C-alpha cells in the first residue's frame, strides 16, 4: 500500500508547480496522506513554555481555538492564554495559506473550522471504545453533522524532543464501508430534528451523518477488525506536517505528544473528483440520496 504522497517543501508559502498542485489534489482525493517531512511549524522561545501537558484543562483532550478567537480546553489564563491564542492563530493562518497555495482548486472554498493543540501523550491514555482514537476509524462526530461536507485536516508534529506521532492507516474507504454499512442505520428524521432543536447536534443530522457514525462506531467496536484489517504504520517525525481527509482515510493515532491540527470543511462540489467523496460512495452503495 502506498498511502503517503511525499512533498519535500520547507516553507509555508509555496509556491508549487501546476504539476505538484494537481498531483497533491489527486492523491488527497483518492484517500492518500500528503506528507511534508521538512515542513516545520516553529515555536518561539516564549511559546515553548506551552509545551507541557498542563496546558490542557485535564477534562478535554485538546486545547481548541475557534475561528471567532474563542479559546477552550486550556488551564492557561492571562498572559499564558494570550500566548496560546496567538500561537494557535499563527498556525491556523499558516495552515490556510499553505493549503491555498498547494491546492488552488480549493481556495475560497475552505471553511476554517477549529484549530486544536494536543499536548497530552496518546499512549497509555484511557478512553471508552467509541472515544478511543487508537482504534481504526474515519472521523464522524455525534454533535457535528456534516451533511456530506468533507473534513480536511492538517497536522504538525511540534514535539521538542524528536518523538514521532505514530499512526496506523487502513484500507480504502469503500472497502471499509462495504463491511460496516449493512449494520449501519439511517436514523429517523423526527429524532434528527429533535436533536437539532434541543441543541444536542449543531444543525440537523442527515442520513449521511447517521451512516458515517455507524461506520465510525462499527469499526471501533469490532475487535477482530481492529486486529486483522490491513493497516500500515507511519511515524510522522517531529518537525513534519501531513494532510488528509480524515472522513475518508481509515486512521488510528497510537502514540505521540504535542501536535497542532487545523480542520477545514469543504463542500463536495468543490472537489476536483466529487465521486470520491464518502457521500457519493455511500449514496452509490445505498442506492439513494443521503442528504
Ligand atoms: C484522530 O483524528 O483520530 C487523532 C489524530 C491525532 O491526534 O494524531
Ligand atoms: Fe480521527
């Protein structure tokens, strides 16, 4: 399996040749991981103080920064909070600028979703099976209906002592979907409406969202699948960056500490090959529209 598409670039401004742009977009939409071994997000001397698990509030796994500027999940207050906010904002802007240079087809179509900083070591952390991201899954979130929109994520490993972030990447989306789709249910419209009205979900869950949650949970709860499904290990070194559609790429994060992550949402019709979107794959397999 050749899931990594490696691009040896060292700066966040591009520029990229038309060939490099087209190749990156094609690889991404096919479900590969774009890997930039030398693309480092550098912290300044002050920001290095933020490299401690104590930056998290202990309740959330991640420190989060909304596009509105609202900071969450951190124990930092006062000057430290402001340092955190500025560092994460700088990362969010670098990430957006980089993606727009790399894939101009998506420029103006990428919606900035929250930025996250993950200062807690993954290995040894306890979580229920459904919340355990060391198990293979595609991203789907109960409170955040996507209604078909893509989840595109850029990660930078900022570990100060060279520890890699270790992922497993699994089989292609359609193969995984063929296995778990039969047991997934589409949920009722009344229930979806009620959850939206009560604020349990941000907006109304579509059939697509019910099915994606079914795939997410189905895979995480299947111990045999977790053990035996095809997967390769990738160790993303400190000082590297990678990008993938996490709603499509089967992935698990097994070890590592200190990563920054920027999420973007993208409409299916902004893709160069929309037929590769999970929405279109699931609609084909189910035989009807899901949004
Ligand atoms: C995940 O999306 O499952 C976690 C990825 C990571 O934190 O490396
Ligand atoms: Fe995930």
